[in-house]
C-alpha cells in the first residue's frame, strides 16, 4: 500500500511545483510548451535510448509482455469507435486512444512495482512495449495525419519517412539495436546522454503542472465525453482486461497475476500530454485524462492490491 501512496506523492510534489511556477508566471507565457518540447526532443529520446540500450530485451519477452501488448492495444483501440461515432478530430482521437492504454510505467510504475510487487523489474515488459512500440507508433500517427483542419493530407513520401523525423522512434530503434548487439558506448559518450535523460521526467511533470494553472475543470466543454470514455477505459476496463487475459487465457496466478493487473491499473502517462503539446493536437484532452486517471487510480490500485496480494 505504501508504494501506491509514495509513487503518487512524488508525482504530486513535482506537478505542484509546476503549478506554482505557472501561478506566478515565473517561466513566462510559453513555459509549459517550452518544457514539453525540450522533453520531447531532448530528454525523452535520451531516456529511451539509455533505458532500452541497458535492458536485456530477451529477458522481458515473457507472459508479462504478452499481457501488456494485448491489453494495452485493446484499451487503445476501444476508444477509437467512440471518437468516430462522435466525429471527433483525428488528432483528438489518437490522443484519446493513447491516453486509454499508455500507462505511467516510468515515474509511477517503478516505485509501485518496488513496494507493492516487491520487484522493480516487473515493470520492464510494460516499459519495453511502450517505448519500442506504442510511443513511436502514436507519435508517427500524430506527425502524418491531417486532422484538426491543419493542412492537406500528407503524401506517401512524408508518411514513409515520418519515423526518420521522429526522435522517439529514432531513439527507440537505436536503443534496441544497442541492446541486441551488446554494443557499449564509452563513458564520455554516455555521460552527457545520461545528463540529458534526467531532464525528461521532471520537465514533463513541470510542464503538466504549469498547464493546470488557469485550466478549466476536467470534462468541461466538448471534450467531456471523450475524457470520461478514456477514464473509464483506463481505470476500469484496462485492469479488467488484464485480469481476464492473465488469469483466464494464460492461467497466471499469485504474484504474476497481481503484477499484470497492477501495471494495467496505472494511470495515463504524462508523456501523452507532452506528445499532444508537441503536435498541438488534443492538448486539453491529454491534460485532463492524465489528471483524472491519476486521481481515480489511487482507489483502484488500493483495491487491486488488497484483492490480489
């Protein structure tokens, strides 16, 4: 139980600092956007490369990775028909889908895995799938789709080379190659990369806190139905899918089942907000989804830990 509360406390403090910065305009009018873009173009790629390069890719190909791949993908896809029926913009649809299945496995998942599951490595399959698959996929979609009335439909060449312009995809691919080949870069090369990687999480959380100042109540306005759809999928449907698939299909029990459901019950990652700011699509939905799912995840995680521990 303490791991759940500690993880949320760490995030809450940093986001609170960001809110104070926004309240007193200490970073100027565009502080949130600058921090989010710095995290997207510099901090996050560095963090992705280091995390994947130092991971044992073969070791995380387990039942946990299968549960994550299937249930996260289903959670993301479940949002799409709802958005299509409501004729929401393409960018908002992508952001809402990402918010429905992309969990906060880094700065929240690691402490919860440590204190609730007793094994910080349990979060590795989730991190690998999100960093290597979901992140590059969604950011590439945001880069190439013409939605929200911003320009014409991109040509085939732009779509084909989109991953080559995407720092998330490039860093993920480089990290996987380094891990698979066993290449170890010299310390003088890795040291600045590590320093830049340390920027990713605090910059994203500070940007998120900055965006909360002056923001409307979550769910107000036309994005309300999309928000509550994403919250329902993320906080309720996703962990239920994990429980059904892990227990009913794979036959997992005990700690393995607990890990699968706890990790699926994590809230939407702040990365989704950072990506939305970068591409200027679905920003309000991304911010509100991260906030609402984080608040709702506290009782959900406590119940899951109590029932399955």
